[in-house]
């Protein structure tokens, strides 16, 4: 069955800064969508949506037609309406997969699902990032080089304030010596969540073949098991005779 | 060092329903506070606060003077102000321990820290609850009978929609056959969280010696390691020479 | 790609006790194999092996040709040779899935991979078991009734001495009031492990459609991601220039 | 109550290589014991034992009188008798704390308790190690600098083949770019286990004030909750009337 992926991007840097537009002429969402199509082919159908779209492209029907949502945001987290955030959270709890990227650690959809500050250390100095696999049997790490070498990147460092993840898949180091839990998974309700930190607007990270491999693997992994979209809810069952 | 515990209770049933007042003449908060004092003596100083207090008794200074906050609520979750909830969340992230009791699974302070629905199955039919220890080496289970037998209780059953807990300490069964993860721990920021489901306004559960033992153990366990109260925050360190 | 499942059974009760043979005329392995074939069809190729086979049917080539090994044992754990156990452990670390059933909690392959006693409480009194799903979004719980009702079963109860599992999928209750973490997952090396407690030689549990559904789901879930079978090993890399 | 710590060291490098003896004139065990005494004072009573002692200093009575065992080994893992290893494992399952250091990742006591290969990447090139805290509210991280800077060290790198830890406390980076989960906790039976990788015979790591702080914190954390030493065991309870 085809996985329906929706790549969401605030798309602000690309439309306001020519230097960024040069790196991502089709937007970060365009680059990510292209990578998914390239690696997953018929396995996936990819749509994109941005902040400027009506209801940010996150209307009820759009989410109902999405198996896995990828999220990139940075400067406009606060411009995402609380209604859209609540819808996304409800769909994740009901089974939609969510892949949060890079500066999306501060996106409302992420901090509300995790309940922590999701704060971290950062420094934009074009440092080399090495992404090491800590779970070689994990589906998201399948076929991924150890380490992934990213020539120039923004540094994200510990302490990364997240709850204990379900699976610890990747840990990065940076030229300046910092480390970061760069690939971690969570479960909320029936939904699977993957956070992956490599990726920044100033570096062409989403064209990196290994980063694309990780995202393609993650889309497969986060796809819901069941076709039904239903968040857990309260029930008040009568007492039963079991036999 | 004395652990400063604050027992918070919405205190609505007790003040509006004589039958409940009879079970808990000093309020649920009073019964819990009494149990902590009895078991922990000088180790703890216990205060109480209720919804009706100014700022619900959860003003900045009150929280700053609290090492472990115990929370009981049921019918008035929505009456707790968002400001108070935000303060509690910030203090937990900064290191304050939090013990959430019974119907507090739907308290805003809990669902916001966990990011899930925290929904469950329930039935109020005065059933026998057995609380089994699944982590006998855990500090919260120290000296606790296996199982705790509670003669009459409201049933709480799976599926309990919580994130994967850090530690799975107790699992309950009920006369009707349901099971429930009745004692689980979480970490958020620097703070430790324990959820414990036994306890209801209609049954004198907070007078049960074994339940009191669990709560006393939990207060010790949730007390912050450090005297400093500071939630994790973003930093932007310069690159350093390390040697 | 077809999943190659191998159902291993000590096959002692069935060959020495006519009453058990009546319940499982083709052996417990036969009943399980039949269920997998029925539910997974072409997705799976199923073989069986027993203690009495040369090298217990667990020779190097047999394991190399196995994606997921299912294990049932009870009275003959000590008769499994240490060489066979070491081979199984190595294959699991290298990526082979392992599903351990019921009294297999004391199998050498399980206790060595877990490092704990794997002890529990038990009572054979033909009690009703209810198997409740605690992770409704988990692939192993897909399409499974909540709860599974098993009319008569041996009781397995807490404390079950296992390490903290990766995923907590099912919890059972028994007529006598006991509870048990009846479905739990672990990772060792590149291999995925699922323990599932329902199933006993004296009750026809492996003919139960819901138990069969769980086992079929688990075979899919435990199948290795990669075709390569290689346990993690020490390396001594030279220092590299990364860019 | 005084915590009874036992520092175990194979003590082979120090007695056979003068250059190592110069770094650790009282042995690695002597340096560690001195650090614990310095930081914990009356809170702890520290003994030491080595491979050459009768029964390696790990006789039944020695372990029965130990709350927390610290373990350093490297070239002589195979010389530790299986009987001693079985005793240590049994005491850990019964509640004794265990702190495994550096090359102890390949000690039989560790691999048997974890069930994995515990393999890793290594390179002895005198590289700078930075030890970053990933769990700032954890008792083992209390008062520890972020990062700990160790000027020269052997590199230990991922993939470190361990089961998913309970708590992820420290992650290290090395000059050559590798990362390592250098501080992780596990539970087995009633016992708490902490693995901490900094520390090597060729570098004076166990004199580093921050490393000493970590070990002192870990001794406190790993001390058993209960005075009783009893591994979990099978029980066969009769059916009870609960109320």
C-alpha cells in the first residue's frame, strides 16, 4: 500500500533570503520531497505544504489523507495556528507518523507532544558533523553509512532536553567537540515520532544521499500499522462475564 | 535535608458532598499529608493547598519552596488556571518532583507534561484492586506488600494512553478482570514524575497503610537531587579550545 | 521477500504423555506452524525442528537459513546443548528474530540473552486469562482483540524478573487476581526478541485464533531488516581525516 | 547507613608494567578507593580486592558484605573463575550495586548480565575526551561539569553493543570525531548497574576530580534500597481469597 507522505515546511527563509533560495531553489520541502520520491518510488506518494497555504495546508482532510507528516520550521513556529497544532497532535495520537527535522525541535507540534523544553546548545559555524549509528538493527539505520559525514553544518549539542526516547538510533559529534542525540524515536498514542537533527537552511544537507536514505527509512518506519485513524479515548465498560 | 512536600487537592467533592466529607473529614489532602507526616517524620515538612486558595496555592513563591508536589484533581481540572499549570510545568522541568494521583491522569499538569491523551477505561463498582510490584528493587516499592490488597475501589483499566514510562513499578488487577499500569515514572527536564492510580474520593484508600507507604517512598524518590531550580534552556556557546 | 520461520519445540510432553498428544497431535510446533501458514500464507515459509533432531535441528546452516526462530521448551531446557545455545545467541545478535513462548522463559537461550533470572509465579489451575493490549499502535498488536479471552490457562504472575523491556505490548490478568507482563520486546545486538506467555501443553492455546494472530504479527515484526547476518564486533579504526 | 564499597581490579598492568605502576602506584583500585574515601567520607567504607587474592577476593562472605562492587579488568577477563562470576551475578540480581569501568565492558560479569556482545570501536592514541551530561537531573550527574574534559584518553566509539539502557547519563566525544555512550544504567533483578567508560591504565583518569565525582555519585546511586540480599525466584502460590 502506498505511503502518503506530506512534507511541511514553513518556507520563510527560501522566500525571503536569496542566498537560501539558491541552496534550496524548490524550498526545503521540495528537496525533501524529491529525495523521498527518488528513493521510495511507488512505495510513496509525496505532497508538500507550507505555512502560507490556507490553514497552512494542514486542514482536517489534508491530515486525514496523510500517513506520515515531515515537519521543518525555524523562524515562524509562533505563526503556526494553535488549531493546526491541535489537529496535528490529534492525528499523531490517532496513528499518523511524524518526522520532525532540525530546528523543528522548537515547533509547537513537537514540544506539545513531548512535554519538555526541547532546548539544546547551538552554534552556526559551518562545522563538520559526523552521524554515528547506535542501533544498527533498527529499520531507520538500514543501509546507512557509519558515520554519515556532513561537511558543513550548524552545531546542535547536548544537553538536548527531551524525555527518554524509545529508541536511540543516531548520535552526532561536531568539529568543536559537542555531541547530540541526533536520531531518536518516541511513541505518543498510536503514533510514531522520529526526530532527526541534520538539516539546516544554510547548508545543502537535504541533498546528501545518506540523509535522504535516513528520511526514506523513517517514512517507512513511521507509517501507521492500521488504516484506522483514532486517538485513544476514555471508555466506561460494564462488568463482563468472561467465560 | 528536610523534603518540602506540598499536597494539592481540588477539594471539591469534600466540600460539596457530605458522604465524601465523611470519608475524608480533613479532605483528601489532609489524609495524604497526615500519612506523609506519620511515615516520614522529620524527613519531610508537609503543606497543603487547594483550588480555592489564592492562585490555587500555586504561586511562584509557593512552588519555589516545594521539593515535591502531590496532585489530586477530578471534577475541576478545567478550573485550574493555565498560568498555574504553566508555573507547575516550569518548576517540574526545573527539578521539582511531581506525584500525580488517581483521577489526576486528566489534570492539565499531567497531560501537558506527557503529551498524550492519558485516557483509560474506568468503572465505579467498588471492586477489589490488587497492586502488584513489578520492580522489587525500586525505591518506590521498598517495604511494600506484594500485592497490596484494596478491598473496594474504582476500576482503572488499559489501555492507559501514556508514553513509555521510565520505570514500571506497579500493575493492578481488578475484580472484573481488567489490568492497569498503576505505578509508573517519567522524567521531564530535571524533574521526576510518579503516577499512582490507587485512590478515589469514594473509598478511604489514602488511609490504607500500604498506599501511604508507596506515597512516602515516592516523595523521597521524587525529591530533587540539586537545590537549584532551573529548567533546561537554550545556549549558544562559542567554540572552545579544550586542552 | 519470504520470511523463513523455524518453529522449535522440545516435543517431550507430546511424545511421552498421551493426554498432551491428544491436545497437540502434531506437536506444539505443528500447531504453531499451521497457524503461521494459515495467517501469513506466501509471506512466510515455515519449518519445524525438535530437541531429538540431530544438533536439535539448530545446526549452523539451519540457523543461517532462518529469519525468525520461535522457541517452546519446558521440561528439557537442560538437555539443549550449550553449543546450540551459543549458536542461537550468536545468530540473534547477528540479526535473527527470536520469539520465546510460555515456559521458554527459563530456556537457556532466553536467560542468557536477558541476563536475569526470568523467574515468575505460576499455578496450574485452569484459570481464565485475559490478555490486554497496552500498545495499540504496535505492529504486534495489530488487529488483536482487546482483551484476548483464553478460557483455561496456567497462571503466570508477577514478579516476572526481566530487564526493562523495549516495548510493553500485552499485560494479562488471571482469574485468581494475578497479573503478568505477557507480551514484551527486547533488542540484543541486531536481533529483535519478543516474549509471549500465553501457551501451555495442557490447554489448546496455540489453536486460539487471537494467539495465532499475535504470533503471525510477531514473526513479521521480528524479521531482520537486513539480509546480512553479522553480530556486532570489536573494531580498531585508524584516525581519519573526515573532510 | 554506611555504604560498603568493594573496588575490584585485576591488577595485572600495575604489577607487570613499571610504566603503569608509575601512573597508579597503589593500583587502579587504590586510586579509585582513595577518591571514594575523599569524596564520601563517613558515608562509605571502602575495601579493595584483586584477581590474585584467594577466590579473587570475591568469596561469598565478601560479596555478602558488599553494597556496591566496582569492577576494573582488561587483559585477564578469562582468568576470573566462572564460579566467582556466577556469585557476582547472583549478588547483583539479589540487590548488590555494580559499577563496571572502562575495559570492563568485556568482563564476564558484564556480558553475562547484559546478554549482548558489549563490543565497541577503540583506538589508543591519547585523544582528548569530552564527557557530556545528557541527564542533568540524574543523581549520577549531580555537581558534574558539562563537559568533563579529559586531556588524553583511549578512544571508545560506537557502535557500543549494549541493550537499551534504563538511563542515558553521559555521552563522550573524542578528538578523532567518534562518540560513545560513556555513562549508562541498567537494572537486573534487584540490582542497579552503572557502566562508565572513562578510565584507562595508561592515563591518570582515576585521579581526575570530575571522574571521581561521577564514581562517588554512582556508589550512592547503586547502593541497594533494601538490606535484604535475595535474587528473584520462582514461586507457586495457591489461589487466595483476597477480601
